[in-house]
C-alpha cells in the first residue's frame, strides 16, 4: 500500500510578555491555505525556514557503518528555501505586523523577498508588501478571540529532538527506520523521520521525500565542516551526528543531550482557541533562535515496488510532513505566542539557535522541544 500525507496548517500569533499587547506577528498557513479569511498563494513556503538551502558544492567522506553517502552529482546546490528571518526582540513586532513599519522603513525582510521572488508569484514594491501585511494583520485581529493573558500556562519539560535522515530508496536504512519505531514509544525524546530525495533516481521515488529536508541535512553538514551526507544519519539536539545509528549509540548521546537541557524554560497552556507557548532563557542565548513547528504522521506502511528495497513492506514512525518557521526570538527577553493548529496531525514546537553563516543563518543547537497537546 502506498502511503501519502498532506501538511496541516499553522497560525501563530507572537506577543511580548508584557501585560499590554505591545506586538504580534502572525505567520498563517504555510503553503496553500488561508490566513484569517484571506486565501494565500505561497507555493514555496512549505520551505522550512529549516535553515536554508546551501549553494556551494561539497564532497568529502565521514565514516559510518551501515550507511551510504549521498551521490555527489549536483553537489550541494539545491532549490532555494525561504530565508530565515532576521533575529529580533519580541517587542519589535516580527514582520512589522503591529507597528506597520517594517516594509516602509527597510523594505521586505529576506523571508518576504524569498517568498515573492523565487516562488514565481511576483515581485512587489516594499510599500505594497507593507500594505499586504497590514491587511492580513487586520483580518486576523478581527478573528482573534483570545487575549494571550487569558490562556493560563504551566511549566513543561523539554525533550531531546532526534532527526533521522532516511530514504525508502536506501538499502542501508531499514534498521534505522525500525529503531525509530522503538524511539517513538519513549516520552523523553521526539524522534522525527525526514525523508530525503537524493536516492529517488535509483528507481523508487520516496513519497515522503522533500528537497527541503535534504537541504536541512546539508546545512548541518556544512556547519560541521563535513563534505558528504549519508543515509541513515541521525542529528541529535541539532548538534551531534550519528551515521548508521544503533540503539546503543543513540542512547549514549540522548543522555548527554538531556544534561544540556534547561537553559530555555518552556510554559504551555491550551484552551478552545488553541495553545499558548511562553519561553525564557537563563542565561540568555548566545545566538538568536528560530521557533519552528513540525507536523508528522505517527505511523505509515508502504509497499516498495522498485529500487533497492523492492518487494519490502515497510513500517515508518513519525514521518515529517511539514516544517514551519513561525517566529524569531532574540533569546534574551521572555517571549510568548499563541498557536492555532489546523488538522489532526501531531505537532512538535522547537526552539533552535540560528548560527551566523557566511551567507545565511545555519541550524544550531536545539535548546527546547515540546509536544503541542
């Protein structure tokens, strides 16, 4: 049976922690969907601001039993992704939604330029972008039934985020895919399977694969100074890489990552309108951070008809279907946000440091991860 999945949408309202509502940013449905009652056409925006497609080619090997390096053809030149927004204070009102000043004062942010240019939708003047943002904000404000202060929150513990880069076209991946089923039973970790597309040429097109996940894996490699990526490959807490992960090797790194959690304190609340998330850091983060929300399918079964795994019926756990950047945080001042999720797919919220790169921010340590439930 061939499995398929669709990305659910997200609406997020970001507020300053002050009692008065001093700023809010709304990043509505990412992809095709609606913001408030307004239809939005943004074909490229599923683009995980997952921290950004590299442009330089790379090629060196890093070891790893039971894993295969990605093919070198094409290097690291991938489809461009939505630019990670600049790091700002929560009081600055991301995207200029509350103040209406961003577009007029400084032109569109990199995220808006990436959205309106390479997507092929159209290029627009800065003032026009500002008008669009203000119109969307007004529409959302009219529908916002809850003051953020009215949703009570309580402390919630972070788990360790595990990212498995895998493919249905990779003969070495089934053992790691099976390990994910075991890890998915644990409550202290959040294992996520990101299917990459660079093995699709072998005869089987992975229905879960997305080029954005390949780009994210490549960016991790660039930050480490590696010139080759592999499947299966696991990134733990945004920092530690394991090629050909085993239960023993993963457990050891999880224990070390758990000892590092706690700098970012998370609070979570829920009512009929959605979720309230609050975050603070002590001491403040060294780098700014991007708040992201990941949607996934808990389990799927796929019969693979061609390629290296032809004839196998594979079970997959926690297959990622969408990865959205919903807010930016300076990591110094406390920040809160209201989140509304469309659809029934489970969701994980992560806070990930954005490391300054030569040309663009790069994915850093994941300082917090919580389940929205």
